[in-house]
């Protein structure tokens, strides 16, 4: 399962960035691995009803430097000019192939290449539960009991939702697919081509923005 579904600012609903850095001991790689694990765990349940690539939408951090994008790929960018202010996250979809030579400005300044999205393209509930599971994975071992218990409850709630979803007991607006069109999406796995293959962003952009 690819790890581009979440970005660093998604975690603000639970922790400030300073507290998050304490959780992961300043190592964004730990969070990236926890995120990948969280999405894979959710996918084991959700594949019973949905096509996972349509649920866990890939998002790339846009930095405007040496990046090329395929038509249809989505990016996020923090447009807040002052880093001391809350982030202003905006999302864009590539109208056509975007060569690296064109990415010299923010997507909003390149309307021929980028379509602005009015909302976050991801499911809010899936995003938030993925955050909760990932954070549970990185709760420090020396955390106070009440902190560990709180994040354990967040995790339990997320998994409980996944189990209800799997059993088809909850109405949903998420994409539903016939069994043959679902499947598990595994990063670097043998089925990569089945779900659209990879672009040149896969390796160099996996954790940008963390």
C-alpha cells in the first residue's frame, strides 16, 4: 500500500506538530512507516467492499522542483506564506501531463496544467481513522498510561469502524466495487501494474513534505 495518502498536516487534529515530533523522536520516517502499516491494516477490511486505489487516493507533496506528473495525479501544497501561521492546504489535479520544466510556480499559477479542487479529495472519515491508527503505532513506550490508553481507544474505534464497514452493515458514500475489481494494493508488490503502475514520482516523492 502506497504511503502518499496522508500528509503531515493531517495529524494536527490530534497533536500539534511539536508533540508529534516528540512522538516520533524527530524521525519522519517512523511516521511514514506507521502510516503505511495503518493503511494496509484498514485495506484488509475495506477490500471486502471497495476498490482500495479509489479509497486511498495518492497525493503528492508539490514542491515545484524537478517534479513531473501524469495526467490525473493529485498534489497538495501549503499556500500559507508565513510558517508561523496555521497551514492553508490546497489540492490540485493535473489536467494533462506536467513536465518538470513547468513546475516553477505554485499550481494555482499554472491553470493550463492544474485544476484546483474545491475540497480535500479524500474521504474525511477514512483519512481520520488512518491518522488514528498511525499515531497508535508511534505512541512512545514511556508515555503516561492515560496517553497510551487514549490513543489505544482511538485505534480501537478505527478498527471497529473498519469491521462494520467490511460486514456491509453501514451505509456509505465510498466507492463500492464488485468483488473482481477490489484487491489489495501493496507498494512495490507484484500487482502494481494492475492498479495503474507507477510514475516517476513513486520513489523520489514518497515522503516529501514530511
